[in-house]
C-alpha cells in the first residue's frame, strides 16, 4: 500500500482516531520503555494508528456495551411525538416467539420505551392509538430484497442490481444504486415491511456488498441515511458493525458469463485465495508491529478491491449465498471449510430440505435458509422446490427465513409468504419469526429490530387481523416511532381472522416430498386407467374450438353437471 498516512486518515475518522490513539500511545510508551529494543528499532511516525488498526482486525462486530442502555435512537427524528399504542395483542417475539401479551406499548425517541402497564407520567404531548385489541407485531424484516436497485416504475435507467463486469466483484456496493424515487418503498411499508437487506442481483459469483436499510423516507432523500448501522467501511461512524455480502452459484452466474458451475466455483476459490494471501500478510505484519519489530516493516498490506472479502475471512461479514441445488450447496460448504468463513444464509435454497445435514456442515455454524413459500419450479434448479421446505427445515433445527426477493415477489406481500409457510406446516411462532426476528438475527441486527422489547427500535405494525390470517393488512406501521400510513383504510375482518388459522395435517405429503425428492407422483393412487374425467365443469376455454373430441367430452361433462348419467 502506498501512502499509508493518507489511506489511514481516509479509513479512520477523527473520533475513532483519538480513541485509538490513546490505546496506541499507551502501547507505544510500554514499547519505548522496553530496554532491549530501545535502540534496535525505530518507531514509525504512524505507529499508534497502525497498532490500533491491527487490533481492530480481530473485533467481532456488534453494538457497543452502552447500546443497551440507550435512551434515544441514532435514527430519532426531532419533533416526533411519543405514541401510546393502547390495548394491543402483542406478539413480542420473545420466548421462542411464543409470548403474547394483551397490553400497551409506549414509543418515544425512536425506540420502544415501555411494553406492558405503561407509566405516562414523564411524558407530555402523547399521541394515543387505541388498538382495540388488534394484533401488533414487530416491523417486518426482508432479508432478501432488491428494493431501490430494481425500482418501480421499472424504467430504463432504474436497473442497478447487477453489474456484468465480471463474476467476482466484492468491491461493489448496492447502496450506490439505491434509487430514492422507488415507489416500492411505500408499497412495502403498506405491507408492514420496515427493514430490508438490499442485495446486488445473482448474475455474479460475488455480486458485491449488500446494505440493511430502513424504508421510511429520509431528510434530503439520502440513501446513506437509510442504512441501519452503516459499517465502518461505509462512513467511518460505526467502528465495528456487521457488513453484508452477496454470493450466488448455480444457473444465474453460469448464464451471465456463458460459463458452468465449475467456472463459478473456481472464481470463488481464486477470489478467496487472493483475500487469504492479503489477510495472512496483514497478520504477519501485525504480529511484528504488535511486538515492536518495526525495522523494515513498511506499510500495512491492504487492497481496496479485496478488503471486503478479507473481512469475510475475518468473520466480520454476513454472507448471503443464493444457492439452489444440493450440488451448489455442497460446493459452497466445501468452499467455507477450505477458506474458513461462515455463511449467514443460503437463499433460494430450493433443495436444502433434501440435504439438511449437508447444510449443517458449513464452516462455523449452520446457515439459515431463506425461501419463497410456494414459488418454485421456475427453473431447472428450482424444480424440486417444495412448499413443505420451511416445515422440514425447521424440523431439522435450521433457521427459516421467508423473503420477497422484491421485485420477484412484491415485498408488500412478504407476510403472505409467512402465511403460506404456516399453512404448509411451519408452526405459527416460527412463521412469524421468519419475517421478523429470524431475519434480524441473520443480518446481525437482532439487538434492535425484529422483536417488541423495551429499548428496541420503534418499528411496529398494527394489524387488522391475526398476521398469519390470509389477507391480513396493516392498520398502521411505525418506523423509528414515526407513523407511516397517512390515512390508513381499515376493512373489517371477521372474528375468525383474529386468531392463527388452523392448518391441515400434511404429514403424509411432507413424508412424500422427502421420499420422492420434491416430485411426488401426481397420479391418484387408485387410478388404474389413463383416462381422466373432469366432473362438474361449468365452462371450458378451448385453444382450437374445432377440436371436436374435447368438445364432446365437455358436453358429456356438462351432462354430468346437470345430473345426467354419463
Ligand atoms: C380492548 O379492546 C377490546 C376489543 O375492542 C375490548 O373488548 C376491551 O374492552 C378493550 N380493553 C380495554 C382495557 O380497553
Ligand atoms: C454515518 O451514518 C450515520 C447514521 O446514518 C450518521 O449519523 C453519520 O453522520 C454518518 N457519518 C458520516 C461521516 O457521514
């Protein structure tokens, strides 16, 4: 690296420098008093910053200790009034998603101040929302979204989700393409989504860095201001926060570059080998710097194009891997064990339910599995997808995340994915968690979003029915304590929609999905003929009305419908 003074100044902002300087200076003074080295080594002028930088390489991302005693959100918008949500049926997300309380919530300064019997005394000018017993959940978290990078309306010039400049692009940032005029932010909020992980598309093995954003409008249309806990590498404010990275394998990268799965996996290995070499050089360098062996040490080894991938190897990045088939997951599991990094989630993992033990062999910890509920079979690699996946994965102890992949599915209907997963067997507590607490944890943000707990961000949805009831719609949505729906219209839902729907017993179908690897036979067990008759047909659309044979069958079927014997 050339000109380390500049590079460092560029990467570490003033407040951090002074903090790190203290650490560095105390280290330097110990060093200077060390008699045997005293004349042997010459301390470089930037020794303190180098020492601080070396120490920062090994920090595990997460909020600082004092985060948990915060009294105001860093996202608080001055002038926002405190709000009391009265008489709510609150799904808090605690106790494995099984805790439900009938009580009040007080939000102020962008955070949840009180849950339960609220003491209003310290508050003035409180807005009151009488929930009249309505269901309240945390704001929904979409772990896989292209909001802003594939915008509505989908005009030329608004497709910023995929770069086709090469299969390995860890230096790109989805944030650089985040369109402030995307109409879908508001539409997603109308469906209760408050936070989304905006990923680059899946054209590349390594598509670039993703960013977790809150969807409410920000002052000055600032895309940066939408980012929740911008990592240090972005704006230098948060020393030690999680970063996100997109990977993809399977048909998409093959298709984008006329390659094969073999090419994609080699692209991964070559990229990680490059990052590993830089990481090892840094470690060697720092081992010397931290023991005072400065002679001939030179500059800290780093490379702006590879620093994000080096951070993956240091365990400081949540890796999101679009990985559909068993063969793809097998290759990625090998890659993680070869280079020793972990994967936060396998996305679009259509075959994960067939290979749960393979998923668990990924380095470090088992990745979560992020899925659509029923949207499968649209490509060869999605062909064995099953609507029973979420249930089967949960039965195997894997974390399940339901996602929109907006605009592939409309983020506004994210809760519908959880509703369907629940219908096909995912328990209610896990179905609700799959769009709130679980994705929050997968993104490394579950210290502030995804549950209704005192001190958490005031991201809250008041529903018109039980959120897992089909057609559930938000009556109001809060982000950072700010009501998002200006004139919400609420339609009256029947009492039956006020509790979690009862669901069929699919035990046989679930066993069959596994037995037949996603392709259970469609024939009826009793059928012993190759003729199928449709009874009770009301009307029939024929591609070619001249096809008489079909018309005859239709006539016969109509006869049946009107009670005649065929
Ligand atoms: C809460 O709302 C329900 C439904 O409207 C109502 O029956 C109940 O009396 C309310 N409870 C309180 C304490 O206001
Ligand atoms: C970085 O982002 C945070 C949160 O959005 C913001 O408060 C801070 O001012 C930003 N810092 C810089 C240097 O832009």
